[in-house]
């Protein structure tokens, strides 16, 4: 059994100083949401050993805030994950080393959301419905993958174990 976490980068400024989408930085909310997500990831029963991270500034900044919460996880920054389509992300996952049991992919919509949707074989109804609409910034989707090798990862064969959003974490922390 393998575990896959798909994580969208955190909220960003509208425009970058350079005018390039690639260079957009996190805004204040994105920084706060990244810390919340990092704390949440560190509390999970499975924690990643490897993170495949888009090399775009907003993804790297999200990782920089999350990384201290995951001291056993190393990151590989990949230009190919910037605005990649679902197939490109899927191929990157399938190339992950078999020594990695839990893999994190930190990237961008729409590719990440579309891949998450296509990986689902089984899912709790509420999570399935919520994910159908969107993978929000700093949202995470956790899958249990019934394979012994990442190269055997399939579509529509994985169990969606959890779908987390920063909004949900904030609501839970405000609960009495």
C-alpha cells in the first residue's frame, strides 16, 4: 500500500513584480494557510518522505513554510510540474522511487484537481462531492493506493482517504 498526497499551492498575490505568472508570491493568507496545512500534515498517520514540488515561486514558498513540519521529507523541485496537465503529473508520480511509501505532490490547478478526480476509485460521499467542485488553494487530497510500486499506480483504483481545506481547518479550530 502506498499513500499519495496531492497539495495545491497556497493563495497568491494577484500579479508578480515581473509580470510573470511563474513569479507570483504567496499573499498573507497563503502564508497562514501554509502553516496550518503543515501542522495538519504533521498530525496525519502517514507523512511524506518525498515531495515533488513545482518550481514556480508560489509552490516553492508554500513548501518552504510546510517543510519544517515534515522534517523527514526531502523535496525535489521540478519545472515540469508548473501548470502541468494531469497526465504529466501522473507520469511524475509513477516515476517516484519504490523506496518511498508516502509521496506528496505540490502543484497547480487545473491539472492537480483533474488528476485527483481521476484517481478516485472509492471515496466517502461528502469528500467526493466536495472535491467535484474544486481543489482550493492549499487544499490537500490524501489517497491510499493499492500498489506495491508507484509505476503500477492506476486511475480510478485508489481510495480517497481525506480531503482537507484550510477553510475546514479554520472552522474546526473555531469549534467549541
